[in-house]
C-alpha cells in the first residue's frame, strides 16, 4: 500500500549528521537543537504587584546523538584528546581546537535537504563509547551516546536556506528588544 507523500511519518526520520572534520559516521537517533530565553522580573517605579520582565540570557539545550557508528579513528582521537584537555593532562592545547561546527540535515525521500540545523562551536559533554554488556546487545556499535553542547545555532529551510522566517537566535533578541 502506498503512503501519501505529504503526511508520511517516515520522512521525519531521514537525517544526516556532519561533524566538522569527520565524514564517516551515522547515528540511529538525533535530537534537534533548541533555545530557551531566560528572563528576570523587576518592579518598575515601585509597582511590585505587576513586575516587568526583561531578557536575561539564552540557554541552548544540548543535543544527544544515540547509537552511533564510525570508522573514522580521528573521531575517537578527538574525543580522547578533548577529555584529556578538560582533565588537564594534554599540555598547552587550546580549547578552541576541540570545538567543531555540526550540521544536521533533515532529508526528504529523494535525499534532498529539507531543513538544515547548523550548530556553532560544539563540543562533547557526555560520551559513552559502547553499549552495555548484554547477551542480546549489538556489540559492533562504536558509541552508544554522544551529547554535544554548542554556543549558538541557525536553522535553514530548503536546499538554499530560503526560509521566509528562519529561527536565528540572534534575531530573537532583536525582535524582543524592538517590542519594548
């Protein structure tokens, strides 16, 4: 039985993750980046019953990549060196050397990019290199879980990024400031 292309649930589950410098990797699940805006309340002119709110900061939520496979040994070296740097045992290496841009491409049935998420200056905050030991587990996986945090992200729609209302976190603040 054919599925209608406009409401096909399988189209949601086609994606490709690219981490800068690493080309041969795949994950069975991938979270989409998100941002929340933190606010602070203040009483203006002594009016404590109806406080005003101002934008305080942005909080970017980490993304988790699950059950990944890679044959790129440089990826494992990058993770190892990064955690050694955090631990303080890697010498005089800069933290900027471990930050990578990440691209998550949402694909349609034909493999064309429908939406692209660009994460800037991402770095790992959690890494589980293999699945737990179980008799029915798949022990060929390179990694069970990789969690990345990032400084900002951008969303592009379509192959050329021709969205009329893109989600750009820096523009969110500009729009909020204009309202006040």
